[in-house]
C-alpha cells in the first residue's frame, strides 16, 4: 500500500458516524442509530483483536474479555454509577488478560489459541455457576441515563471506537509497530534484535482486553440483560477476528472498513432475506477471504498505490 494514506479515510469515517444522529433520517432514525451502535461497538472490538494479532497471536479470548467487562459493569453499575462501572469492567478484563498472558504467552500459534479458548470456557462456566452472576437465568442490567439512553448509548459506543482507533494508530505509527512486526515474523530473530517479546505480547494483549472489556460493558447497558451464553460466547471472539480479516489485517483502516461492511451487510441481509440470510452472508465472507487475502483495504491500496 505504498503511497496510500489511511488517515484521511479514518477521519472521514469517524466524522460521518459522529454526525449520524444529526442527519435528517426520518422514520429510519431509530433503526439506523441501532445499527450504527452495533457497527461502532463491534468495529472497536475488531480493532482490539487486531492489536493482539499484530504480534502473531491468534486470540480466542476476546469473548472472555468482552464478558468480563459486561458482567463487571453490569454488577457494579447500581453501586458506583455508569461511567465508573464501565471503567472497572474494563479493568476486570485487563486483569483477566494479565492472568491469561502470564500463564500462556510463551505458547505459540495454535497452542495459544487453544489456551485462550479454554480460558473463555472456564469463565463462561464460572458465570453459569456463581450465584451473584444470576447463573443460567442471566443478569438484568439497570437502564442508565434514563430517557436519553438510546443517544447516549450511541455516543458511548462511538467513544469506545475513538479509544480503540487512537490505540491502534499509536501502535501502527510508533516504534511499538516495529516490535510487534518483528515478534510476528520471528520471535527468535526479534530476541536477537533486542525486542522483549513476552513484554510486547503482554502489552498488546492488555491493551486489546481493556478495549474489549469496555465494549462489553457498553453492550450490557444497551441490551439491559446479560447471559453467560451470549456475553462469553465463542461467536463473539469469531466476530472480532473475522472483521479485520475481511477489511485488512494489521491496519487501523481495515477493521473500520470491515466493521461497516460486515455488520451493515448482516443487518441488510437480515431485513431482505429473513430465512437463511446467514447462508448468503457466509458465502460472501468465504469469497472475500478466498479472493481478497489482504482484505478490502488491500484492494483500495493497490488502486491508489
């Protein structure tokens, strides 16, 4: 993508979503704000996964971080208020990432992926068994911000995306990018070059988990109900990794484009093809992965570069 600058496209993307609530949307307003909420939130989750993937780690623990943030914020919101609860939920996800990283970050490739999947399953089982989580019945979350909540939820998800984008750009443009790329390409060579491989992977996992936990907290306050089957779902982790693959890995713009395209496509197909829309959605996903290995941003970069 020589000569292709992502920054103007990223700024345009953020500006459009910041202004969406002010556009003359008519009867579509509630629907588009609802779709926009999920586009913003799952794009932020995808950016947080991409932060970890830049070190070569295939994380399947993002469902666990999302669930920790969701349950942490949902349980604490009645005691401390909405915004502190969201921050504490994100910190709970960060603590989970430190535990996972301390135990498993010396594992490579599929071994780390399997360990991160096991971590998610352990947390889901705990959420099903522990009494204060509501067990299999689930946990109701009190509605925050009263009557202004739909718009507040939209801008909270926009704030999570801003944070994820800022972290992603920082990691992409700064010296941290070189350490991540060296770790991804060859850990042995990276160590010879003086890169502290485990520390780079742990920081990447920690930053990714904080954003995922924050996204989980906002999700719980939007849905007003949490279930272990949903919050700690493997599907959540798969969704986080499919979006960057679709849009373009190891970039900031890739997950942004992938999030709009995939979440928007899913919502449109759900409206137009009520039965079996997932078949069409899956077929499109497979075709893009087969024929566009660098994702949609790779095509854009070739045309401009």
